[in-house]
């Protein structure tokens, strides 16, 4: 899903760039090879950005899950140590 949004946004950015900046201003012509290079740069950048964002989000979720597991294990070990000292 992130790739679709990234590609849509890069296409929108390229169209807006093409409409407002390169001559002739106010047209949607993509005749200049540099405009195609700009479109490719927008696509590559947005796809890489969405992949990195998804990867970071996935790693953050994994780190959060590991932290919760360590907290549970620590709580369990405290309970075990507490019961062991009471039974001796």
C-alpha cells in the first residue's frame, strides 16, 4: 500500500513541477529528457523513502515486543526469587 501512495505522490509532484517550473510554464509537456530524469528521481526517492519508513516501523515494533518480553521475564524472575526466599 505504501508503494502505491509513494508512486502517486511522486507522479503528482512531477506534474506540479512540470506545470510550474520548466518552460513553457503552465503546460504539462514532458518532452525534455531532463523532465523524465526528474520523474525517475522522484519515483526512486519516494519508493526508497517508503521502504525505509516501513522497515523502521517494523524494526520499532520488533524492539517494542522484545522490550515487553524482557519486562515479563524480569517480573517472572522477581516472583521466582521472592518465592524461593520465602520457602527457605
